[in-house]
C-alpha cells in the first residue's frame, strides 16, 4: 500500500492555506491580511479527516510558510492559538501587540 502525499499550499486567490492529500483539499486555514500581518481566522478539517493530525500538519505548514516569507501573524483561530501555545518555537511569529489590540476590541463588542 502506498503512502499518501501531504502538501500545504497557499491559495492566495481564496486567502487560505490548504492541506492537500494526494492532490485533494483535506482542510484549510482561512486568513486575511492587515497591515502586512497574516490574521489566521479559522481552521477547518472535515469530520472525515478529524483526529488524524491533519489540522496540526496544516497549521505547522502555514506557520512555516509565514516564517519563510518573513511575516508576522495573529492567531485569531483558537486552534492556531493553542498550537502556538503548545509549540513555543512559533511564538516569535505572533504580533503580540496586534493580538492584544484585537482581543480588546472583541471584548468591547461583547
């Protein structure tokens, strides 16, 4: 039995990182851009792929790409935020000032 091939790609037209398994989209991280920062908004992996580590692989690939591009990011998505907490080697990618500002704005709206 052959092993499946996983690849994380940036679909810039759709503003999302996708994980492809044998060329088929198996999940994505939606993002937006703000002041040169990448705001990671939402991670989605269909139930069919849940529990297989695909979301973790996806987020790691997205963050590695953000690092290669020399950018900073803001983990709006709770999954991405937890990933960074559990993998502190990615903490240097977080724009903590913008993260705090956006959290304060969100609290005001509640």
